[in-house]
C-alpha cells in the first residue's frame, strides 16, 4: 500500500497536493512519501516475524540521507555496494554491525573502509577478492575480516535481462558447486572470520516460485556449511518485485487488486513459501530489499512543455528526461503516468518524451492517457527506486530536487542542482 492518491481529482502525496509542491519547487521534482516506506518496512518484517529477519535495505535503490535515516530509525540494517554508500549509512548513524558490504569489485580502499568502520560482513564474490580481503586485514594487527560468500544458485528468476543476476551467465557470485571448497579455503585463513552465506537471484521478481526454488536448493548446502564453519546467518538477498501497472491504488484494496491483475505474488505468498524452510534452519535470516521498500514510495513530477504531431505519432514533450529517470530508456521499464491535476475527459495516444538528445529518451510509447496540454503536470509513478539514484547530468542537466512528505509536511531533502555547480572542479585548458 502506498500513499499517493487522488483527492477531489488532484493527486496527493499523503496530505500534500503535488501541484502545490510543483508550484513552489518547480519541475522535474522527485516526491517521496515517508509513510509508505515505514509501512512497507513494517509489513515486510511483519510477514516474516516467525524468522525475525534483519532487513538490510539495499542502499543503491535510493540513497538520499533522508530515506536512509527513516530506515535507520526503524532499526533497519543496510546492504551497501561501495565506500560511498557505506559513508552515507554512517552519516545517518546507521549501525555498522548491521551493514553488509557487497559488490563484485571492491577496491582495496573500500575494503579498508569497511574494516575500519566495522561492517557485519563483506559479501565476497570471487576467490581473488577473498585473498585481497585477507591481505588487507593482515596489515592490521590482530584483525580478522568478517565475510560471507555470495552463492550463485543458478536459478532463472525471469525479469529483464539486464537485471537478472542468479545464473552462470552473470558476473555475480561464486558458482554453487565451488562454494564448499572456497569456504574450506577461507576457513584455513586466520585473517578471515566466516560469518554467513548469501544469495541473490535478481530484481523485480513478482513470483514466489524462483525464491522458493533458490532457497530450497540452498538449504542443504547452508546446513552443511553451518555445521562445518559455524556460520551465523543466511542472507536470501533482495528482489521482491512491486506493482508498476495500475500503481495508483485507492487504499489497501486497490493495491491488492493491482497485484491480482498483474498476477503478482502478494507479500504473504512470498513469506509463506519461505518461512517454513528458513525457520527450520535456526539461523539469523537477512534480507536485502531495495525496490520493495522505496519503489512505490516515490514519484517524478514533470511538466508538459510542448506537444507535436508528426503524422505518424503524437508526442508529449515533458521537462524530465532520461537523465532524471533512466529505467524506461534502459530497460524498457513501464512506469504509469498520471495527470497531477484533475484528469480531462477522453483519451489520447501519445509518446511521452524528454528533452534529452537521444531517440531513446522516452517514458512511454503510444500510451493512452487523459488529454494533456502545455503547462499540465504529470506524475511518473513508482519512481522511488532506481530513479534519482541512477540519475545523471547528461546534457548538462541539473538533477531534480527531492522532497520528502510526511503527513502534511513537505521537506526538501536535496535541492535542485545549480547549473554552475555542474562544472565545479573543471578547468579551462
Ligand atoms: N542485493 C543484491 C546483491 C543486489 O544486487 C540487489 C540489486 C539488491 C539486493 C536489491 O534488489 P531489489 O530488492 O531492489 O530488487 N536498476 C535496476 C535494478 C538493479 C538491481 C541491482 N541489484 C532497475 O532499475 O530495475
């Protein structure tokens, strides 16, 4: 359930009208609902309470300090993939012993930082990385580096090709068959402290079956390795999908209806398929949700600049571009687009496109939308995850402001970038 709804025809984030925010702060504008994040965090913990999981929010989905501090206050842990993300978590007072450090290419500096800050564990993705971590720890007197190996369970999880991760055609993890030998090697190294085991099969997975298959495949291995090496935790990764179609739910029922329409698993289906297996393990369980916690908690508000008709197509040109939200251009991802004001009656078929000089700068193709006019605003929904965090300054476009709404209060949590700041540090030759 999320908290973007129409009231009197106008679109609201919690108790704040989006057009009022756009009047005040301009467009494009990211707007987040803090209540949605809290709700999703609690619901996830709730359905899995039988295993009392440590939720490690995957920071890459949205790393704004305001979002991180909401989650830190709720007691969340964090899954980071760079020194930069780790510094962000530290900045908001996130607990380092609840922080896991993942990523296929950690540099020596990043490993040092993780050790210095005292992360819960490094999630290791290759034998060479394992050696590197041991050697960095070896330079610090009496220091052991906490580690878990990332297992590639070789399970097809569906989803877009660019975001599947759990098969041997991907760069991620250590192949299932090699894991036992690598743990044995790691255990022989006095510089390493073996704490857990991790898997992650992909992102935007809307069915329970791939999760169930992967966990079922992992359990015998996890049990064996726990006995042999004293592992404390099993991390089942992230990947729980969200609703992108029909995402403008009117209350709880609307949200369920959208899930049904998309034939997507509900959260309790996810939980009931995993909990019995995980409970029997009697280990600490970690999860790494990113999109599920923040995806439906954000929208990108943009203004219609122009319209044009080519004879073959109708275009609606808006002031947000692929640099602000790249998912449609990069993954052909679907994002629902809704007028911010009261929708006009009727429908048009249009491509909503941005101002960036690329044919791929398109938010939707031939979409049936309520008629729009110059100056209207639309909200691109479900943009809270991998929206701002993947944005860029391509075409020297300052990135949008970000606003966090809590009830009737709206707080700018990152101001719109200033153009002059974009060449900061550059030198004329
Ligand atoms: N854990 C690991 C090891 C991951 O690689 C990821 C995501 C997550 C957790 C969080 O996955 P989530 O719960 O958010 O699905 N930019 C793409 C998604 C890339 C996901 C990368 N890894 C998109 O916009 O769809």
